[in-house]
C-alpha cells in the first residue's frame, strides 16, 4: 500500500506529462505569433519542473504511474478535437483555448507545490519546492499576459 504522499506525487506526475504535451504543442503552434518565444521559454521551464518532480519522487521512493500518465496524455490529445468552428484547419480560437489550458496546468502545478510546502516538504533532497512554487506563480503571471494578448487578437478578429 502506498502512502498518500506517494499517490499524490504519482498523480501530479501523470498530469504533468499531459501538461507538458500541451506546452510543447502550443510552443510549436504559436511559434510565429508575437508571444511565441515566451511560450517556448515556458515550455522549457515545464520540462525542468517535471524533472524536479521526478527527482522528488525518487527521493521519497515513488515511481511514476505509467497507466495514469498514458490515460491523461490520451485525454490531452482527445481534447484537441474540441469544436472550434473549423473542420479541416486550425481555428484562431484554438490559440486562446490552448493558453487557457496552459493556465489551468500551471495553476494545478502551483497547487501541488503549495501542498508539499504546507506538508513541511519545502526542501526535498536538492529540490527547493518553495522556489518551484515561486516559478509556477511567475509562469501564471506571464501566461495571464499572453492570455490578454491572445484574447485581444482572437476575439476581435473576423474569420472568413
């Protein structure tokens, strides 16, 4: 039987994989946008955050839950099929929905770090969880700025 901490970390690691996929896809699809470089930087930070989470898991003896990770990654891919008013090509609205998904992912990550800090795990091995929480909060603020730019562009555009 695993401890609540192990289960919690395994669940967050599985969700982080789906979030990483979203960030990588968004970095590619937003590459030519004015905010593309910012999304690319965030994607790299997400990769580092997952590695930190995995290091924490190794420290406490938790292994990834491959089944949950696969299920969540599949869910992220199915989410791409959302109705967006387009059948054969990408809608501009997809940009906004992706940014909102990234905001949700970063918020969930921040809450995970916050839970560890509340449990007295602000430092796990070499991992500074409080610094990860600060970075997640910074990521959320940067994404809010990107969200405002994307919303202003997308919601005022008229598509053929």
